[in-house]
C-alpha cells in the first residue's frame, strides 16, 4: 500500500503538467466570505479557501495553486516543519547511534535514491513492478546491511537469510494472489494509476507485500546472526546443529515480539478500512471478502510469514558460517590478553 502511494505521487503529477502552477505564500488576512489575502512572490493576491478553511490563520505559510486567473489555497506549507523533524531525527541518530547511526542515515538516504531513481522510473516506463521492486530491494539490502554493519560473515548470513525468506514470501504471494483473484484495484491510488495506464497493478501489489516486510526482516536477521556469532565465539566446539538449536532459543523470542509488531504496523495503516466495519451495512463475512480487506489481510499475513521464515533460515546460515568458532569475536568484543 505504501509503495502505491509513493508511485502515485511520483507518477501522477505528469498528468497535471501545463494545467496551472504552484507557489508558496503567507496569509495576511482572512475574510468571512471564504477568501484569504495572501502575499506571494512580492505580490498581494486574493485566494479562495477550501470549504473547511477554518483551520487557517493569519501569518501562516500556505501552498497556493493558480489556474484560469484564480488562486486557491490548497494546503499549509508543511515542508519547513518536516525538515525540522528530519533534522531532529538525524541529530539524535548521530548522537545516540554514533557511527552506526550516521551510517544508518546514509543507508536510508541511498535506499530512497534506489527507489526513486531506479524502481519508480522503470515501473513508470511500463516495466514489471515486481521484478524491479525485487531488484531494488536487493540493492537496498546491500546498501543498508553492509554499509551499517560492515562486510563480514554476520551481515552476509543476515543478507542470505533475508533474501531466502523474501523469495519464499514472493512465491506464496504469487500463489495466493492468483487463487484469490486479485485485480490490484484495492485502493484509490490503484484506480488513479489504472487511468494513467501502463502499470501492472497485481504485480505492484505483490511488490508492496515484499518491500513492506523488508525493514522488519533486516532487523531480526542481523540480530539473529549476531546471536549465533556470540555463541560460536563463546564455545568454538559447538557444531552447526548445536549453534542452530541454541540460537533458536533467542529466535523464538524474536518471532513472538516482532510478529506482533508487524501485525500492529499493518493494522495501524489500515485503520480507515477497519472503521468501515462499523459503518458498512454489508455482513462481515462478505465485507471481509472484498478485495480491499482481503488484500490488507494477505499483506499482513505474508509479511508475518516472512518474519517467521527469516529467523530459522538466518540461524541456519549463520550456524554454518560460524561453526567451530569461525568468523572471530563479535564486534566490540574485548580480546583476551
């Protein structure tokens, strides 16, 4: 769903080219007839307020849209506040996370560049969203995992575990999407993209399922690989099976906590749909059968399945990598004198 919103914002503005222009202004005065006196580009203009324009105030910065000789107030100018919030996040990540926090920010920025300049243009040009989202995901994983945690056995085990679980989730998603007869038209963004044309909406839905689970998967796989590395260093005589068994003792806790986190994250993004349950007269059994509800449930369950699969797969790969104490001590471990 989030991938659809991103694509909608990046693809659909092409439809509006030549129809008007946007500018930023400041509210000087408000009238009772739904008109604001605004200052923009050194000029004073009268701009029509939205129907629910009561939340605007004098002195506020706003986004204006001009078309056909008229000016409209569209939104408050939120960019300065967004930049301030991002700056606060970057500052705290650098102070509290130190080197890894800074590398994490850099990895996030590079990941966004991969999505915006690799995935989106190719999907917009008619490419398969699923193929390019998967390729972009591999690029994102390489950038974030290796940049933040370094190139070593631990990060390679985490990367392989993540990719294996993503591949299995993708196969499950392909099967259930076909079995459930999804069209990809589960949201307003999808309907708009359909009018724009040239986008395979079912593949786009599948891509969203895969990409949506990546963040949680990367977090748990790196942690799980680190647990196995610590066990192998503590007792180099442990073989692969013993490392796997002991590593999974921690993995079960990861599964219990992160499945709950992932389900709540998906549910929070679907609150408007859940609210329809209390407003729509359609019987619950048939309402849940509709594509918007079914698609959200599929995304939620498949994302959680990816997490369930990632823990044992990563533990297995890491147990093989670190068997017999291979790979050395964990990062930050003091060597004995």
